[in-house]
């Protein structure tokens, strides 16, 4: 049964985020124009000996996406510029060992709960649950070992350039109730769409808020910061936060604030203005309340790199989107090809429900009930402007 998550009593089901993307990996594989394919290869082992597989999806246009079973991480995504030159537009590493050393969620599936839960506590069914506080006083992105740090099962999807990642998060994992069975499917179409479909069921009421955490730089991985990118967000409102990035509970208009991206605006234009909300996030690290007209996929954002001409459009079934401008990247991580990831070297567009929803009665509910299904879809669409 597919239901919309809302505040209606006990009716909690979830939407899906579809992502349209163009991607290709460097010289490890020749470009596969004219054919669709899914292939896999060994990518190393975790410290406890689990084998990690790397899946490569290609479409008829030579677009290529690479994703591994550790964290469901998209490690590479190449798209053409206006001259047809391909570049990898997501941040990450060349080896599994580099991911295992720790990173700020590059390219990963995030769960059980994407974003923050205040003080690592929530109450459901009259019982209070305690989670790890791994982000100052708060819980972030599923805890100390969220979905981004586990090995998923994976299998190609018949007849498509697609791979489905599955796992069951056991009752009590990271403090969450219920056995949660999750499936996340990446599908690359010949329309250069990478669809990310989320599905989950549970045997106990539990918060669920899955998202994808790629860091995008449309100029190319290692090509400098994203301050010159132009961003449009289809939202009239956002959720202000306190100094620990927990929503205050207010839903505020973006008009006459640095958060107004209703028309294409360079990210760097207002990011360092003396604004209290920007100070709290050290820049943009906030949830926008998307303007939705009806059910199903709705436009969320459009990102453009004027220099290369690459564009990215995001559509989703989710009510919110966290725009994070890479404010905590500081040059201490060296990524693919030896690229040093300096301040704001990439940005995230995380389609999801609102932060701290389990503790915010006025926000759309994120509680999944037994017998219902969580479904969500996001589409990232890559193209070029003239």
C-alpha cells in the first residue's frame, strides 16, 4: 500500500525521490555508447572481511554511474559539458580503504533518519528511545554506524540498467525500534535519468527518513568551489534552526532573506552575509519547504554551472530538501585523483522529510507503522545549457 506521509492520525507512508543523472568513470572502462549494461567487480574488503562489490551502470548515451555495496555509495558520476567533454561531478575516493577511514557521507544512502534528531531522543507509542549524539548534542544521519557504514546486499534488476541494494536493519540498531527491511534502487535510463527509489517496511513503529548524500560539483571533481554555481529552489519557505542546527519549529518565508532561491542565484552571492541563520549553519545547511502542487514527483531544484554549461534538475516526492553548501569541508581530505577538497568544494541537495520531525508535531510525520510501506523517489536530471 502506498500512502502519503502526513499528519493524519497513523497514516504514515512515504514518497520517493527520483534522480536523473549522467555519469561515467575514468579510463578503467571504455565508454559504452550505444548499449546499456550493468557490470560488477570486487572493490575490496572491510576490516571484518566482508566483500564489497562495485556496480557500474551505463546507458545508450555512454553515461555511467558507479555505486558500491558499502553504504550504497555512488563513487563516480560523469556527465558531459556543453562541448561533450565528460567529467566526474561527485566527490569521493578512488579506493575502498579511503572510504573506510571516514568521510562526510560522500555519495551514501543515509538512514534510518537523514538529518538531525534533537538530543538523540524521540518518543513513539508512549516510549522514549535514546540514540547516539554524534553531532554535538544531536543525532545525525542514523548515528555512529548508520546505513552509510554497512555492507548492503545487491543485485542487478532484470531488463534495466539498474541495481537494487537491500538490507534489514535489526530491532535496536543504533537505538531505533523495529526490524526495518529496506530496498534502495538506482536506475539509469536512456533519458539520462538516475532514479533513486526507496522502499521500507517495519514490524514496529519507527522513524524513517531516507535520503541520498552525493556532493555535487558540476565543474568537475576537484575543479574548485561551488560558489559560482547558480541554484534555483522551488520553495517559498524554509525551517530556521538554532545554533545546533535543530529546527526551531517555525516555518518562515524566504522572501527578503539570503534563503530566497526562487530565481537562479549564485550560491556565493549571499552565503557570507551577516545573517544569524547563515551563522548557525556556517553558510547554507538548512531545510527548504518545497512548494508542492499535487502528488507524485514535483520539481525541487535546478543547479547550473555557467562555465561548463552542465545542469542538474532535481524532482522528488518528498516535502523538503536540505541544501548543504559544503561548509565543513576544510582541505583535510584528499579525494579522487589526488584532489584536495577545500572549503565548499561540493554541495548536497538532500530530498527528505524535515529535520527533527519526531520531536516537531507541526511537521509532516516520519513514523512508519507496521503494515504500511515507506516509498520515496527522487530524480536528478543532468543536461547542458547553451
